[in-house]
């Protein structure tokens, strides 16, 4: 719990902060802003903005200060426990957010009290810098809707563009030369009349949050001169899709490697079979050669047998036997 009562602050500390920040912020950035006419002159109000960089805190501070409304930011309650920083934040009337409470209504209890005392509470519905790759607002938490519906405070949507060029998210080295321009545009209070009197159920809070974020996104589209996406970026869904894509790629790669391995194994088996076939062909050729040599030997043997038979027949045809024709002639009488 903050040591100061919710919504209270030190006029002296706020006066010093104005003396320091009013000339300092324009030295760090150029500002092009529109829509101050939509700010209520007095009474509690919620300024709901997109979040691109830690530098946009300075731009929003001066934006609200120019219409006479002192900026009151919501910060993690743990920051208020820091010895020096916590003291300064309490003296300036900044408000803690008590995360981790079992009762959601307790998370914003000091912010509700501050609004009832007329504070201009600056709220980042996304709760952190957007993770959208194209830097559009992402899916928001329902705290801004709960705060608006429970207090009846008007919600003024504000879009800004350019602070991320001064201090990109994740970097601690600002780009100050040359000075960048931060463009800011406020719209008329969000129409939440459709949710008036309804129980603050999850469905109601999500629906009201979507209406608030739609106005902020529309204003940002005007600043950027671009068409916003049909659906806001959702980090959890994006991470799930990324995991699914990685798993699909891993499966496809495994299937390709398995197919390549099976093909190599089949090729190796075919090569082994071809080698076996070549060896069999060589053995067959050697056998054929041996058969031809055997046939040649048989032919030579047959020739020798024919010559031997001819030699045997010649002696039989020239025998020196008695001349029977002569012996058979008739003797003279």
C-alpha cells in the first residue's frame, strides 16, 4: 500500500517536476500533437494510449500538461518500495498497481480512488510495449475497462508514433541527434454506454476493452497513413503458431532425411546385387570359355579319329590278293 493516500501528492514536488520537464522534453524530441479539445477540463479521466517505447512516457507527460492536466501513471507496486524512486513517485502522486491479488478489483484500488479525486490517469492497456512485429497495438488487458466501468470516468484514446525511433524497445541508448518527431493524436471519449449497468464479467470486460483498443488503433492508423490489421496481435497465439511451424519443419526435415537414407540403402543393395551379378557373369564367361576349350579338344579328337579311320580304309582297298577275274576265265579246249 502506498504511504500517501491514493490521489494525494505534494504540490511542491509537482511544481519542481514541471520546472524541469517542461523545457527538457522538447530538447529531446519534437512534438506534433492534435486533439487536446477532447480532454475534459476537470474531473477524473483516463487517457488510454498505445505503448511503443519508454520514451513515450515523456511525450505523453508533456501532452497532458499542455492542457493543464498533470499526468498520473500507473506503475508496479514494487517500484514504490524502492527507497529513492518510491519516495519521488509518491510525492508526485503516481499510482501503484497491485498485481498478483486474488481479487481483481484490488489491483486498481488506488487508481479508482485517484480518479474519484479528479486525477488524469494515463493507462497503457497492453501493460507493456507492443510485441507486434509491425508495431500495431496488441491484445490488451481488461484493467482499463474495469477502471472505466467501475468509476464512470471518461476514456480518452490517444495514439502516438515516433517515440520508438528515439528509444527502441530493449535498448538503453537513446537516439537524440537529430531530434525525432513524436506525433500524437487524441480522439473523443470512447463510447462505453452499451456496457453501463452490466455486471463486470469477463465477457463484458473483454468486449469493452476491445472497443477501447479499436479506437486507439484507428487513431494510430490515421497517424501512420496505413490500414490497421483486422485482428490485434496476440503474443500467446503467435508463439503457439511459431512452435507449430517449427514442429512441422522438423517433421518435414526428418521425413526427407529418412527418405534419403532409405534411397541410399536401396542403392547400396542394388550395387551389391549388381556386383554379385557381375561376378556371376564372370564365372559364366569362364565356364563358357572352359566349355569352348573342351569342345575344341573334342573336335581335335574327332579329326584324329577320322584320319585314323581313313588310314585303316586305305589298306583294305589295295589288298594284294589273287586276281579272281583272271582265274575265272575259260580254259581253251
